[in-house]
């Protein structure tokens, strides 16, 4: 399944600020759905040397879905995730897409 974090953001020509705000709203919706139990997740404690993209490849067979893990875990910028961070990894990406539509 191929989609990006911008799939659910309405296209706005030449308005990067608006696009950023809409993307942020998608991230918040995912986090809230996870917190409310509307999206089932597995947990994973980040180990030294692990990255969100490699975990996305492991769980979803698609490294570009790293942002799904970041959103579900409430991580704003994936490069600042220290070892020991408890990640929430949505079990079913189709379930997540259904929730966002």
C-alpha cells in the first residue's frame, strides 16, 4: 500500500504554511485515535541504532511510512528520538487510512 503523509492534506498551491498546518492536523488525528483506542497498536521500545524508517520497513515493508509511527507515538521530529523511547506502532495501516477518510 502506497500513500504519504500528504495524502490526506488538500492541495493548496503555493501555500506551504497551510499545507504544514493540515499535515499537523493529520498527525494529531492519528495520535488522538491511538490514545482513544480507535487504532490498534503494538508497542516497541527503541533500541540504540534503530530508526523509525527501518522499523517501518520491518512492520510495514515500506520505510517511507516512518511518519505513521512518529504520528502514533506523538513524535514531532523523527531525528530526535532517543533510545528507550516507547513507540506505538499501528498494527494495520488500512485501519489507519479508514479512520482518516
